C-alpha cells in the first residue's frame, strides 16, 4: 500500500474462514457489525441470526454455532424470551453439526424452558429431538429413537418442515450411533 493511503479497517468476520468476500460481502459485513455494535436489542439479535444463517449456508457449522450462541446470549440479556428459545435451539443444532455435544446440551437446556414459557411447540419438539440424539450418542439405546420419531412427526404435523429436517438429521445420527447405517440412509 502507498504511504498515507487509507488502510482497510478490521471488522469481525461474519463470513467464515473460507469465504472469498467481494464488495457486497464487505458491505453486508459492515452493516451486520454496525447493527451488532450499535443497534437495539432486536436488531443486534436479528443481525447475529442473519450471520448464523449465512454461516450455515456456507456449511461453516462452528461459526454458525458461535453466532447462534451470541444471538441467544443477546436475547437472554435483553429478556427476549421467544428469540432466546429459537436461537438457543439453533445453537444446539449447530453445535451438534460442529461436533460439540456438550455445548449442544447446554443450549438445549436453555431453549426448552424459554420455549415452553412462550408456547413455542416447534422449538420444544426440536429441542427434544436434539436432547434424544445427544442421549443416544452417549448411551446407545433404541428406546430414544421413539422420542425422535415423535418429535419428527409432531414437527411435520405443525407444518414446520425446516425444524423437521433438523430432527430427521438427529434421527439419522441416532441410527448411526446404534450401528444401523442403512436406517440412517433411509432416514435422510
């Protein structure tokens, strides 16, 4: 860089390590950082949710887990109960995908009471699916599969197909933990 030329300022990365950002990505990142740093509670939480969704779309599960956790923390601090429930359960799912089962268990434990307090049946059902998958991974017992199937059925009955897809992923992981790879393949 030429002497005296303005240098780019460092901003936290919302794009993930492997991204090749272009000008629009830098603008979006700058907007998200500004919202997180200076916005109201709903804007901060929403910006972190958006960053988590971007990380998920890029299959950067570790970054998604961090962003979902940050969104849940903002929601908890600002007493945004519904947002806490939604972000916490998604932090749990992302943590499972990232291979951090202990972190997933923490977020499930935070999601369920908030979801029940606000009548968020889909969040409760997804949290229960994550909890069952975690239990089954730790203690392979086919008994847990019934709970997972109930969660999937409940989410489908509610028309919450995105959450049902996450629950199906948890069911497939359960089948793998039980050593039934063909069942996992059929599930997906």
